[in-house]
C-alpha cells in the first residue's frame, strides 16, 4: 500500500486549505449556551455548549467589534468562521459578531439539581466530623497521568503524613467518566481505607460535567467510608463536592489539608509532652529551691541547737566538777571506798575491814580497829 508522505507544515497547510475553502466553513452562525468565558489581551475566549456537546470559540480584538458583554449562562448566536491554525495544528471557531438571546438552561438545570439535593437534605448526610483523626490508608481516585496526580505525589514526598496512598485510576472527564468514577469508588471500598479522595485539576466548565452526575453523587452518598474531593481550581464546586464529607478548592489544597489533619493528633501529643516536660522542669526547680531552703533552715537550726546544747553541757560540766568529791580532797578530805564502793556510813563497817583512802597525791589502805 502506498502512503502520501508529507511534513507537519505541509499537512497543516493542506488541512487549513480544506477548512477555509473547500468545506465552506468561513461563514457560520452557531448558537448555544456560554458555559465558560474569559478575556486575555483584548481577546474573548469562550465555550458554547448544547447538551453534552461543546465548541471552543475565540473573538479576536473584541473591543474593535462592538461585542456585547458576555456572561456564563448567556444563550447566543455567534457569526464567524472555522479556522485551522496551521502553526498550532488547532481547529477553532473564530467569531466576528455576537447576539445574545437571554439565558440558557444549562446553568438553570444545575441550579435546580443542587436545590433538589439541598431540599432533600442530601448535602448533610456526609459531614466533615466523620473524617477520622487517625488515618493510615487512603485511596486516591484520579487520572494517573494528570497534573493533579503528580502535584499530589510531589506534596506527599515533601510533607509529613501518617498514611499510605493507593491509587485507583479513573477517567475524570468525558461521557465515560460517570460510570468510571462509580466503578472506581466501588473498587476503592475493597481496600478498606480510612478515607477516599476524589481529585482532578482545573479545566473548562464542561470538563466537570461528570461530577454533576446523579450516579456519581449516589455512589458518594451510599459509601460508608468518608470521601473528600479536591476538584478544579477555586471556583469549581460540583455536586460531587457538596455530597462529600468535605471539599477543597484544588487538589493541592486537599492533600495539604489531609497531610496536616493526619498529623494533628501527633502534633497534639508532642505539645502535650512538651507541656509535661516543662511542668516537670518547673516542679524540679521548685523542689530544688525548697530542698535548698530546708537545708539552710536545717543547718541554722542545728547550729543554734549545738550552741544551746554546748552551753548546757558546759554548765552541767561545771556543776559536776564542783560536786565531784574527788575535786574536794585537796582541802583535807579523802575519798573512802569499801569493797570498791564509796563509803557513805560507818554502819557498813566492821572491825578489821579494809578501806581505801584516796588522797590528792595517791591512795592508801587502812584497817578498821574500832567502829563507833
């Protein structure tokens, strides 16, 4: 089989010629509801939607074309041409004029859907307080090659957390996304996790249609495991978000909160230990001060008592010295003992008993010859 071998630039030039001239797509009037609109460098970028179909549009130099103010939810006609940007390889509808015909029903349907769920109390079924304080395992549902997944992996690699992460891959946009998300939630439950996280990054408004699916909302509400969502970029609050236990502005905000939440109890324990340590240190200082004070008081008391007792002992010693009969024998007295006992009465003596007399310069013995 023969193939036509051409370069990228040749193909783009060929396709641009087909779009601009052969298909006669240079004069179109496309009507639909504006589901996303933004401005950049005086150009207006918007998305026209109808049911589940979407067309990206651009209006270059809108300030020169008397374009009315366009808001999300406007139903309008846009006259313009399809162009193939041959340098980018991109097909886009370029508008020249816009006619607004009022409000479309896309936002109205979403508003009515949210109100129906709110009136039925479904947004109060799963609450943040049901998220456990101790988290050891989470299941992350997202597209495996998405920027959101890589951002989450990067944050977890740099942030302290207490849980292991299991990835359940799922399509997160397009017609197949609702059934894929329901299957992913069912699969996540089989891991018996402490928490299920549903996440995807930002995008066009219609990229989040799957998160307004009643089937996805029911799967979230019927799952006993707590579920949190980090979907879109700041302004994208979906039905799935409101049905979950908690939702966050971005995947980054979701995983940062989760990491902090999982370590909160550990942080509380560390703070409690620090308070206990400080209390023990303060008590130790107080006890050391009390012991030092008691020691000083004890030393003072002992010193005072020692002086008192020393004075009393001195006085008693003096009295004992004065009353000791041995100290009086120098005045003509003698200390007399009989049978090694002080002789206190002549009645204890008999003739021929031996007595001992102690004098200042020695002792002598005597024999009793007469007792009167």
